[in-house]
């Protein structure tokens, strides 16, 4: 029987890949999960690592630990660089190719700088543990630089934090950084007042957290402004350097820029030589397979799947989770000789975002909730979905601590991080004499402009 | 009054520097603490970060947070590169010099490779958070490489872990890695048996954990051997490469080498242009001041201070803690016009080391304890001395989890770590046909040999 077992290869151990693997636990197949990190990452809480509330280990768990009791599944650490769809094998950067009969591609998305990859050097995005600890170090170091300098102008630049893109991640980061400077760092410095730091949230469209209904966007904006966040709508970034950003409404000066604007699918379309939308997401059939390749499935942030109304499904965790489970069930049935033509159907349980302590917005069907009740729902649901009992307890402990003390437990800059951040970028900025955000203060470049969506 | 306040500068926020700062809390002085990390590190538990039980934030706390209520003290993040003892100022790598009236130097020690700095590339030491996460990633990645390869020889090399130096750190690492492979990783791999991994502890002298009495060394060695650790005494390392180490007793093959052998004081002697012992520790007077410079104090791992019997004090946390408090009290009195000539006296409360679960050795005066009671003492004392209530609770939680489940919560390899580890060092080794540790199997170099002390 083992000789006839089919090989199912799953690329990516995120929400999609992991749930595909789990729902294949009873499949008569050899399943291989490949990821370039050894852990599944609970991305909805990654911003809390970047803002020093949680430790990396609180939001990550080894994939092979999660799947340890699933004997039909092995896990390989490796980086996919190509897929050979004629030979049916996955090409890895540093190991032998892996052959498949069925392939499930769930490699997710990364940052997109809208054709300006050089911006990444100045504006890190938040997708991995490395990104989160980098941003954490960068923000904490900015306060250290401000404390050391005697120049009020330099202090102002170090204590201005610009977040580009006001989707849920950008809004959550902005709220958490505002609390950090207003409350957490209070009393700890001698030269600077951390609560005089400015958090500027820059958004290209006319409202924030656009997946939510307009009244909730408005509410979240007011909540952020109560925390001191400067929300600038219809402001499009034209260039980024180590001293600030240029926008269609003038220059915004600040040493620390964080990118939460654009997302680009991993290069799945290139690997599969298939068609993709503008964000690089591969077009898939109603059963999430690739047209002409019923043995290949693409899901999550790297797939362009459509709902019953023909609208593309959003790049959120619940979509990937449901898609992964769907494909796992479908393949299990197929291998049991019970093929099914049931298409994938997304059941939208609702969306949630948190804007600092005791503040959140929730939208379930037509029901819109904001404030403390939404916040409690946010806490409960995130703990519930977090994988691993230890992680649940540890996160609850860190949250309770942060709530009671206004402290954050993971405020670390390591010597290696400090040494890495120190050099050229810390050189002086040419400071413009008190720059108001007036539309005419910076000449607009007619060619190179990009709008955060 | 503020105009006449003296400036006290403390270099280093470790056990010595932090306790000096704390005991200066009532001094009429401007106190500045300078460190190149933003956190105080509880080094006795750092090996538990390297072995994936604890997160970095569990054993580290921002120095400015610890001292936040001490209004006479400021904290600066910066790297000391020199001290100008005539101008009385500290030179930083990347900021303006800092002037002092009194200087307390507590910059600790780093690894020493006995004149072979090139070994560091192959054998990381354990002193900082960066070192700990590096070693953690390296060991976890070794199992991943072993799982991926089909070569039994390569698997054997990846699953052999060589620890050079059997002081307390080396012994604690060996015990924790043996438990990791025997118990924690069990059931998680499909090609390899993690419990077939070998941990080899290499020691140049005739016994391990030499600060302890010989019967406790013997007991700890037996405890390690029960865990499967291969303890090799009187074995001196002559060279290290990416495939193993050469010793006076032959070659030991293994992909992962960890350095726990030598310690060298930070370059304080060079900065102060003063005399130092073989390990770079500056000779200090009975009051821990520098001869001819009553305004400069050196303590902890970078000082060569002697006890009542004329023996040099060991480089352990209690010495640094007591020295820091002593200097703080002395300076506080001095600034109050009550100078004191009381010399520093070390009160040895005893020493402790743990060898895996439920096993430890303790020595208090003439009392020697081993086993469960010593282990409980070890747990209790480490929790007690750990700074910060959140850290105490978090560490207790992680320990309880590890004890009950044999799981370890912080088993992370990030994509950046994996990308960094992948390249040339992962190339094939020239494997010698079954290499016994016979004395004659490798020609000894008469010139370049070094003995881990």
C-alpha cells in the first residue's frame, strides 16, 4: 500500500498551508510541508512583537511540533526558488528537488514598494519575526538617539515616527506606538519627554482600515487621534529617505519610517508560469486549482480567488484557513476514490481591528461594534485562534502585565542590532526650517509617484 | 547645589554596574550609566535562551526601566572605545565624550580563543542575547539539515554537538542540549532519531566545573553521562573548522561547535593604560580603585581583585554585585564628606550549577549538596535574583511548561537566520573513515596548541 501512496507537497506553513496539512491527517498519502522558517507565525499579533509587548516565541510555533503526531506528514526547512510543473517537482535553493503528485502553494505575500524597492532600506515592512524585531529595535533606538543629542531639531526628527499605509496593520502599529511613547516610556528618560513623540499615519485614500464600513473607519480614526496619532488622509508618498518622506502634500520629516502600505504575492505566478492580478496573485478556479493543472492548488495571499459575487477574496487569515481546510478535505476524498466538485465557499465570520487599549472595531455581517466590547471580542478571538496552550498562557500573562502596569516586557535592543543601526543613516539630516505640511512646500515629481492603497 | 554636583560615570549595566548605580541612589551626584545594549542581562540563565527554553525578554530588562525612579541617574546607549584619564572623559564610538569626576568600569568579559580569533567563526561563545539566539538557531538548524540529507555520515556530523570547555556554562549547555535531543525533539522528525544525537563535552583539565570541589565535579560528570553526554577530560583543542575539532587526543567530527572555554576581560587595561593579568583583568587596590587614580574603580569580570588569602576573586555574578554595591556606598559616603578606608570584602554565599532536570550541585562553605535539593535551591535562587516581577512570573511559567510537557517554547529559526547559516559552511565535509578518538590519529602541531582552561 505504501508503494502506491501519492505525494502531496505543501509550500508554506502559514495559515493556509498548515490547515491544508492538518485536514490531510487521515489522507493515504505522503505529505511534505516546506517552509523557509521552522515556525508557523500568528501574523495578526506580529505587530505586538514590533511594539515590544510580546516575544517572538509567543506568536510562533515550530511547524514540525504542531504536526508531530501526524505520521503521514514530514516537514522540511527550505527555500523554494522554482516549480517544475512538467517534471512535477519543487526546486529548493539549497537542497534536492522534491517530487509531487499534488501541489498546494501557500507561500503568502511580502511587502510591495510599488516599484521602488530602494525604499525598503528606509521603511521596513512587517511580515516576519525578523521584521518585527528590526522595527522594535529601530523605534527603541530612536528614543535612545534623541536622549543622547543636544539638538532639539534632531530630537524632533528622532521622535517622529511615520507609518505609511493605514490598513489594519498600520492602524494597529500607530495605536501601539502612540501608547508606547505616551505611557510606557514615561519617566525613563532625562533629556527628552517621550510623550512629545509624534506618530504620523499616512494614508493615500480618503479613509483608514478600508476593509471596514465607513462609520468604523471614522471611529477608528477618532480613537487614534485621541491617542495623539496624526492621521493624514489622501496623502501619497512620492519618495522616502533616511530623514523623512516626500508626499503630494509636502515633506514629512522623521527618522523612522515603517511600511504598511503595499502587499505583493510571493513569485508564484513566475514559478507556475501562470496569469496573475496586479498584486501578483495567481488566478485560480472555483476549486482553487490552477487552470489546466488539476493537481496544483493555490490559496491564501498568493491566490486570486473570487467569492459568490465575483469579488476577489481579501488577503486575511480566515480566507487562507478555510481554503487550506477545503483543499485538504477535497484531496482526502479524492484519494479515497470519492472525488467532489463542490467549489470553495468563503464563510465570512467578520473582521476585527484594535486601536490601542480598550479600543477596537468589529464588523460581523451588518453588525458594527466599537469600543470595549469589540476589544474584548478581539482579545478572546486572538487567544482562541493562537496555536498552542503555552503560547495562549504566555500571551495572556504579557497582556495582563501590560494592562496593569503600562509596561511592556520585550523592550530589547541587542548589541548587534545597535551596531547595525548606528552608521551612515545616523548622520545628520538637512533639516528644513520648520516644515508645515503645506501642499506647495515640496515640488512634486511628475514621474515617480506611488499611492499607498 | 546642582552646580557643585559631581559626575559619576558607570561603564556597563551588568551585575556590577547596575548595583553600583542602585547603591548610589541617594548620592548627591549626577550619575550616568553607559552600555552598548539597552538592557541588563541575567547571564546565569542565558544558556536557557540558547537551548530554547526561555525567550530573550525573560532574562533581560531595559537598564533605564530598572533605574527609572532614580532621578539622579541617566542612562546612555553607546559603545565605549577609550578612556581619557587625563581629561577625565569617556570616549564613545558614535557620540560625544562623557566627562567624569568618578569613573566606575564594569564592562565585563568576552570570549577568548587563546590567540585563535579565527575559531570564533566556527565556535560561537555565549555572552550576549545575540550569541544565545545564534547558538539556538545553529543547533536547531543542524537537526533540520540532518533531516533533509540522505547520507548517514552527514546526518551523524549534523547530529554531533561539540562543546569546548566544561566550566559551569559548558556543563549546563551540555545537559540542556542532551535533554533537547533525547526528549524535546522526539517524535518530530521522520528521517532521523533526534535521540541518536551526540553531545560531546571537551575539557582540557582533569575535571569539569572546576570552581566546585572534586566530589561535586565527579557527581556532575556522572549526571551528564546519565543524560548521554560524552565527557572527554584532558582533551585540548588544537584547531577548529566547520567539520569538527582537532585535539591532542585526535579529531572529533561534528558540524556544531560551541565555545565555553576561555574568557577575556574587555579592553579596560588598554583604555586605562594599566597593568592586567593574563586574562586582561586590571589589577586593583583593596578598595577596587586603580593605583594612582583614586577616582577610578574597576570591578567584576574586568578586575583582578584579591580576597583575604591573596587569591584572585572569581568572575561570577555575586562578586560583581557585592563590588558594585561596595563602590556605590563608598562614593555616597565620600560625597557626604564621610570618606571610608574600609577595603572590599567578598562574602561567598556559595555556588550552584544545574545539570539537566532535577539535577544540580551546590557548595556553601564546606557543605556540598547534589541532586533534587540542590536543583530546587538553584531554581529558587535564580528566580529570586532575576530582576522584575514580570520576568520572574514568565520564567516560572516557561519552566513549569518545560517540566510538565518536556516541550520548549522558544524553538525558533527565523528566515534571516536560516539564510545566514545556509551557505559555504553547509558544504560537504571530508569525512574521515570512522574516526576513533585515538591519540595518534591526528598529527599534533607542536606550535599552535591551546588548552581550554
